[in-house]
C-alpha cells in the first residue's frame, strides 16, 4: 500500500521530470531559432552579393554562367541546413527518449516490486494466479524492449537514408553544374 509520503515523492519526481523535459524542449527551440537566424543572415548577404554581381554582368552568357555557379553552392547549403535541422531534432528526440526510458524503467521496477510484494502476501493456494501475473509482467517487459529495439533500428535507418539522399542531392547539383 502506498503511503502519503510515497505519493508526494512520486508527484515531486514527476514535476521535476516535466520541468526537465520543458527545459530540453526550449533548448531545442533555441537552437532551431539560432540556426534559422544564421541561415537568414547568410541568405541575405548572398542575395546582396548576387544582386551586385548581376548588375555587373555584360552579356547573357556571363549571366548564365553566374546563375549556373550558384546552383551547386545553394544545394550544398540546403543540405547543410537540413543536416543541422536533423541534428537538432535528433538530439532533442534522444534526450526525450532517454528521459522516458528512465521513467519507464523506474515505473517498471516499482510495478515489479508491487507484484513481488503482492505475491509474498498472497494467501495460500494463489500460487497459480501469482505465476500468471509474473508471466504477464515478463511478457510485457519483453514486448516493450522489442519495441524499443525496433524504434532504434528504424531511427538508424532513417538517418542513413537522410544522409544518402542529402549526399545524392549535392552530387547531382555538382554534376549538373559541371555539364553546363
């Protein structure tokens, strides 16, 4: 049976976890805002430089060469921006996952403790019911661990695919620029 102190300690731990998660979320948003400010500043500077270069163009061929020269750096910058964005989201997700995994492990440990306590205090003749309950807890734990492994594998695959697509896009822009 839970005491008032145990309930209060649980509530306090939950509030601390909530504030920790909120802090992590704000850190992620702060990094995202910083990335967007840097990208915007760079884009404005590049636009101004490009506009000045266009003003100095003497013929159509020089204009086409100038425009073609912008394609590859733009693709590389877009890929770099996407990579930074992915890294920020991935780091924030990892922090949240770590916190939730810790909370889940703690809750599971407490639940197993309650099951063991109930088993020890169970009346004679209820061994079968206790065994079924312990078996159900073990099955739920195994299922949870399998889901965690599957999510990790899917995340790793998504990151690999992201890196492959980003590299392909940059390489395609290099190839297209060289052909002009």
